[in-house]
């Protein structure tokens, strides 16, 4: 993916949101921040204007001496959470920003942004070809053929990719619907999620959470462990991205990132750009993230994260199943808790 980006100026008041793809300026020096940006973009926030994120964040820290965060807009609060996650994930970064000049802050943002956009571009390049292997009928070739190096025949132009990109709730087999999607008469917004994000491409309008973001096409392992581990155990001799960065559990943003990448790979668009209203990838990414970050959806999101951790990091603590009800182990734990509560009434169950 590429972005059409320009380096922002330091804002002298609350600036525009940094949580949109911003300008990219080629950073010329090698720095650990570039590597950190690759992982941060994939796992915390992908489509971000990092120089603006840093400059807005530093300015907001000063404003928060007099104004509580709750008084800022919801967009600013969200942006500040991403800013704080970036500070927490890179020791010494806050001091570096506070002690640096305005030019230094911009340069740090450019380095992080270089890493994030570089990783996004690398993933786009590999997924462009790999996705064809995943959607091919077992033991058969895609008909008519789809080219690995060109996307012009993908999207709604092809029966197979069109059926996968068709918005959930619409019937791709309906000839009028298919024609309207192909002609562009029916515009698909980013918040109209394609059927492929559902397990087995099955959408239940009465239970829209059922199977959501559990599709086998969301090949998380391709990016985070190794391309060879998508269907089986990894063969790669080099450590995957997850291991390189000490990642042991799936993040909400990484699920949204993979879904966005696969959706783009199936589309006919050749360049990822915020001005590409046909693909509308930025809206799609934000809409998935909005749902997964909604506190009202926490139970379903926790179940989704547990499911993904079992697929990708089965040995991690995050993937551990809860103790089976009425098992011997659960009875032992219940008895031990009861004894503790007798001796200490303040003990509560976890």
C-alpha cells in the first residue's frame, strides 16, 4: 500500500485528528523507531499520521495541566489513548520528545511512520499474490484466471472475488444486485462489511456477531508468524514478526488490520490511498476498530480474542480456556475458595 502524504507543521492549537492516514516523508536514517513503527502500525493503530500524533500529543499534555482529558472531544480522547500507547511501548520516548526541538519531534514521527507504512506496503505486496491461493477452489484453478501481478480483474469484476466482497446482507446471486455492484450504481461504503469476514461466508442478520471476523481468509499468521504457517505449522527459519517483537497475544487493532489488508487484496484497486472512495479502506478499518473498542461489545470481543489467540498463540496465557464447569478441577477450586471465604469474608471469586 502507498499513501499520498505531506509532513505537517507543528500545530499551535488543537490540530486536526492524527488518526487518519497522513503524509509520509522518506526518513533517511536508520533508527530502532522504524522497526518499532512497523509493529506499532500493525498491532495498535495502522492508518495514522505519526508526526501529527506526536505534536498533537505533546501539545495536549500541556493543555491537560489546566483541562481534563474528559473535556476534549471523543476523537481527541481516542487520539490521546493511541499517543499514550505509543509512549508506553517505547521506553524513553516521552523524554526524547520533551527534550527535543520541534524538528526533532517531526523527525521521530517520520521514523515511526516510515516503519508503519513500510510494513503496510510489504504486507500488501505479499497478500496480493497469496490471497489467490487461499480463495482457489480445492484442487481447481480459478476461472477465469486471476493474475498475481495485476488487480484489474478483481473486485466485483470477477465472480469469485465479487462474491467474497459482496456486503453482508446482500445477495450476490441476485443478478440485479451483481450488476449494480459491478457498474458502480450501488456504491459500497467502508462500513458495509464484506461477507468474507464471516466464517464460511455465512451472515445471520438476527445474530450479526455469529462468525464475525473468524473467516479463514483472515490469514493472521501470514503477517505475524510466517506465510508458510497459514495452513500448517511454520517452516520459516527466520523469526516471525510476532516473535521479533515479543508479541504473545492478538490485539484488537491487528484483527482490524488483517481484515483491511485482505479486503484490499481482493479489490481491484492497485494503490491504497485515503482518496480512494471506491475501496474506502480507511473507513472500513475505523469501523471495525470502533466496534471492537466499544465497551458494550466487550463480552463478544473477549470471546473473539480468545478464539484468535487459540489459532495463533495456542500456548499463551491469553489462549487458555476457562476451567470446565463441574469438572474435578473446578470443584477443587470452588472448595478452596469457600474455605478462604470462611476464614476471610473479604475474599471474592475471580
